[in-house]
C-alpha cells in the first residue's frame, strides 16, 4: 500500500513538472536585433534623403525537438526607447513611445467648422497603432531614429514626428552629433524584453548606424529584465 501511494505521488509530481515545463516552453521568447539601415529618397516632402535606423523584435520559434508544439504569440507588444549619454545619463530626460514600422502613419481627422478647416489627432487610434502581436518564428520592425539631408543631428522616430513643427524633425527627440546609448524596452502580456545599443551619429549620414553595446555599457543603464 505504501509503495502504491508513493508511486502515485511520484507520478503526480512528474506529470505536474512536465506540464509546467511545456507551458514554460510555449511562452513567447523575445529578442531585439539590429537590422541594416534603410535609405529612402523623396521627390517632395520635408526631406529629400532619409536614413532610418531600425530594430527587429523577434519571437523565436520552438527548437526542432519541440516542433510538435506551438509557441504562444507575444500579444499587445508595446514599449519605449530612451537615449543616454555614454555615461548612462538620460539625454532627453524622458522615454519615447516606440513606433512599429509596419503600422500606418497617424493621419489626422479633418473636419469643417464655421467655414474653417481643422485637424486633430485621435490619441486612442495612436495608442492602438503602438501595439502589435508577434507570432512564433516571426518579427516586427520598430523605428529608432532618422537623419535627413546630410544634417548633423538625428531624431528619435515616433508617431509624433509626422505632425511636429518642423515636420519629421521633432525638437523633442533631437540628438546632436555624437554617440549615445539607446535603451529599448518591450512589454508584452506580462513579459519584458530590454536591450541596449549604441547609436553612432558623429559620422556622415551614410555611416549613421546602430551598433551593439559594449560590455562596459551594461552597468551604466539598468536593464529591466
């Protein structure tokens, strides 16, 4: 009788352990990686040349030996970016909401009032555009910063830039020539993924780029996960 009870207890513990392990495997496994800069040209607009720095948020696929299962999607992903001096001090003193590259540009709602035309931005609509789902084995791209027309400064890139004054060159996210730490935090379904990078902006526009952070950078900006 004693051995039967012990065996049942061990079996229950093993079954519970397997269930916990499977649920752990199925959780989203996020990482943030640098992608090559994107160069764009325009015939009309606030700039003729633009170089965009971007990152990929990846939800890794399950390993081959667990491919009979399906990893969960990372739902409602949103996040912030902060820009820091190389000593870790927050350069702008605030966090910039991320913009997902694949989401539509925030178009203002235009209405007529007493023979005058006005435009407003719907904050609820913007909030929805700042959240995406990332499925296993797939990635979503997010913007970090842009630089225009061989100018020396660059700008953190978020939805606000489309309607800033001047357009695209939002003074709230202006970064003079120099090198900065870029701290990215993504939140999804109770999870956090954070990574630290360097932005190189003391070079020509064609060399404007993101780089991995250095080992000594990690102690200067506290990572959240």
